[in-house]
């Protein structure tokens, strides 16, 4: 366990965007603190679009790449902020999608990638964006966490850019 009680493993399996593992670890650790998570084991896997499309097809039965998919490996209690034994899960992100969407939205690929990681972490923490009221709460929390960790809030997304639901467990 790290000093914060948050352990982050980074697997960089892409070449599109230069990403430093310490940056990802710091991002996840700071985001966990902002959310109120003091114990976690999180794996972040960075992929290109082709590999992400394979994950998307295998686990969600959706065609094509997507931005982020999470695999929760711990069970949440009735309260979002409490996980017996700590929060555990995988966050799989496409850096290629981050680069493409960042260019469309007019901000950096690194900020878009950070947003995907925060979004995935919130899914692991029990937030949902499949229906309107929880989606609005999740968007507010994304903006709050990004600000809390010193990053700009994500640009507004078009209504058509709704994310696919993430599987709860493998």
C-alpha cells in the first residue's frame, strides 16, 4: 500500500500519447482523496482504439472503440463512499479516443485522458450515468473532482455523446 492507502498499477499498451505512469498514479491518488476514498487498488490500462474495440466487444458486446470501460472488483455498500476492504477495480481507457475527442473539444489530450480516468473512478465508486438524474449528479462530481485535483473542468459534451454502461464485475 502507498502512504495514502491507494495503490495504482499502470499498464501502458499504446503508443499514440506519451503518458508517464507516475502522472497516472498521482492523478488517481488525488482523485481518490477528492472523492473520499482512502483505500483502493486501481489498475489503469491505456490502450489504442483497436485494442479498446476488442475489449468493448468482448465485455459489453458493443462494436468499435469507446473512451473508458471500468471493471469493478469490489462490492459497494448502500453508501457510495464506503467499500468494505477498499475500492478495487480496473479502468481501461483509449488514448487514441482521448486525442481525437480533445481536438474536437479544443482542449489537451492529457486533460481528456484525465477526465476519462476520473469518470472511470467515479463508476467504480458507484456513480451511474445511464439515466438523466444520476448522470447529472455524476457530471457535477466529475467537474468537482477535476477542479479539486487542479485540472480544468471538462468541456460540455454533446447530448449524443452518452457513454455506454460499464460492467460491474468481470
